[in-house]
């Protein structure tokens, strides 16, 4: 968007109404950094959850109405007069400032995880509105881009009622997403292993498209077509404990999520935040491991990524064990998972020791 907006910003021939929109877009963009790093407003008033969510929903509806009005008047000719544009711009700016103010009114003691979700929703709305205004002044009157940008704002506003209402619900939402991400990574790895083809479905499709080039040994751009595109026997042996480690990661996240669902207390916001923070590191660590098993496989790199994942898993299990969500004897699954993770790592060390010593 920024690259498209730059020429218009330097264009002194913009009609007054569009110049006003260009200025409004800049003002909205100026608000975004503050939302990303802004802290909750200090207040002596007791937090009223129902009032907060009612205000947040109303503020989102006001933004949606302002976006609808702005899109309608700038999607037809003649364009609004400067006086009318000023009024519409003020409505948009006021609605955006209002929803940001509501976000700032959510205290940190309601939970960092919840605040992150509310902040993300607020950023989506502010950024969506800024993009809509930019599109309207760059391509005024009826344009597919206008409708696409308007729909983005509308959808962002529609997400507000779906945000979890407390930190426990927010934690479960984030943990569920992490479980799904690790599950997807595990399934992709298993599929590739079952087919004994790390680029399963990719090379075959490209080869069909290039069937006229019989005997062509050149690499296809982005896809190796030599022996480096396949796993050696040593690679395949190493992948087995790596897959088991990813399977243990999925089990770890599922058990943590279940413990939070069954035993998590809404008022224990700090402990829930700690669990979510460390659990959030599992999926990226799994991704790093998954990427490192694609050929040509560097066994020391695989070992390093496995060690990083193991470190994150153990820390997640330790934090969960020390929290209120796993009261004895309901924490008996934790040492079992730690043993499983250690077993995988020990096997990976055995298989990579020779290359590490070289």
C-alpha cells in the first residue's frame, strides 16, 4: 500500500477531497505504532468486564458504519465537497480514536494473553481502515479494490464479538492454535516419510509440466532434481526419532491445553500468561526442526534444532507443573512426557555423534 500511496502523496494535482483523504490516511497510520506498544491507561476505577466488552462492540460497530459511509460516498461521482469530506474524515478519525481508547482501558491485570488478542483485533481494524482510505484516494469511484478493502474493515469489526472474554478463554484460544499448527507440521512430515519423498507431490507435478524436456538434467528452479532431493539411509534413520519428538510436542501441547481447560482459574492470570508464553515457542521450534530434515540434511543442524525444541518442551512442562493447572496427582503425565522427550533426544545424539565429532 505504501508504495502505491507514495506517488499520490507527491501529486499536487489531487482534487481537494482526495487530498483530505490522503491526509486522513497518514493520520491513521500515525496511530498504529502507539497501539502496538501502548500500555493500559492507569485508573483507580474498578474494572467492569461487561462494560468494557459492550463499549468495545459499540466502538467496532461505529468504525464499521464510518467505513460504510466513506466507501459509499467515494465510490460514485461527483466526489463529496471539501466540507462534506471533512465531516466524513472526522467521523472516521473519531471512531478509530474511540476504539483505541477502549483497548487502552483494558488493564494489564486482566491478563497479557487477553490484551494481546484485543490489541491484535484493534490493530486489524485501524490498519484496515487506513488501507481503505488509501485505496479510496488512489482509486476513487467504483473499483474492486474499494470493495476488497471495505470488506477487510467490516470483517475485522465482525471479529470483535468473537474475542475470548477472559484470560483463561484467551489462553485456550492461543493454545488451540498452537496445537493445530504442530499437528499440521507433524502430518506434513509423516506424509513425506510415508512416501519416502521429501518433496512429495511437488517434483512430480513439475516433472509432468516439463515432460517435453526428456533427459534434461538441469535443476528446476527452486527444486533440486539430483540426489540431494532424496534422503540417504542415515537420513531416514535420523528422521524416525525426529518424528517421535514432534509427536511428543503435539502431545505436550494437547495435555497443557487440557489441563488449562479443566483446572485453569480465571483469576490466576499471571500463571496462565506464563504457560501461554512458553507454549507459544513450541510451534516455531517444531517448524525449524521440520525444515532441517529436508535434503540435503545437515545432521549437526538437525541435532541443534532438536536440542532447542527439547529445551522449550521441558521448560513448558516445568512451568505447567509449577502452576495451579496440574495439582497432584494430576501432574503424573509430565514426567512421562519428559522421559519420552529425553529418549528421543538421546537417540538423535547417538545418530549424529559421528558427524558432530568430525
